C-alpha cells in the first residue's frame, strides 16, 4: 500500500501507511481500539475542516460527531481502490457540511479559525498566504465562491492532492484545477487592488 493510498493525514500524525491500512482493516472487523485510533488520528483535521466550512464551533462539533458516526456505520463498505481513507472521511464531512447549509442556509463565521494539528512545513503557497496576513487572507477568501473556498482549503490547508480533492468534492481533477486557477487568479486581483 502506498502513501497515496493510505492518505496524508495519518502520515502527518506519525502513523505509517501500513499501520493505517492495518487499523482500517481491523476497524472494518469492528475492533474498538482500531476505530478509536482512527478517530484520534483524523479528529483534528476533520474538525478544523468543518469549522472552516461552517464557520462556527458548535456546528463544527456536531458535524464532526456525525462524521465519525457515519464512519462507524459505513467503514465496512470502505474500499482502498475508490479513495484513500482520509479522502473518504473528508468526503463524509463535506457531504454533511453541504447538508447543513441546505438545511440552514446560513453562515456565521467566528473571528478565529483553528489550524489543523500536525501540519508539516508550509508549502510556498501557504507561506505566501501567511505573509499577507491570516485575517486579511480570510477576508479575501470570503469573496470567492464556496466551491473555490473548498478547493483552496483542501489543497493548501489540508494538503490534499488534486485527485483526492476531486474525490472529496465529487468533481473531476480538471474541474478542481480550474477552480483552483480561478480562485488564485481572483485572489491575485484582489491583492493587486490593495
């Protein structure tokens, strides 16, 4: 099993791809310890993603709980060929966030969005975003479409590859590249105006 197959989340938490594969297989058999470990490995990133998506702590906590309940209910149907485990889990979280928006049609951002734990050294793109300033970047990103916001969040905050982002958002890789390109072009224009 390759690192891509196992997913990047576990690797950033010090879990090898082989160990993650063993945990998933044991979890599929109902092993409680394995399921708890999968929860601990992925909790911070799922919560951070949902908090950034829905904009408030209470809803993010509820949706995180629902994500892991759905993981428990459906882990037996997970197949490595269809997606890495972390992308599969983020897909569940994304679907729940979209259902949340459809049901409530509101977004109440908090001032501070938590950083995902276990992030590796920032890429050039993330370093550039940090140099502009976190608050001003969040304000700039708010002007993007929800899809563009999702793509940038998954790519640059959670470090997913285009193929994984495509699986999470149920789009083609080409659509993800296009959304990313348009989002970055829009951000560049906004920054040039300042």
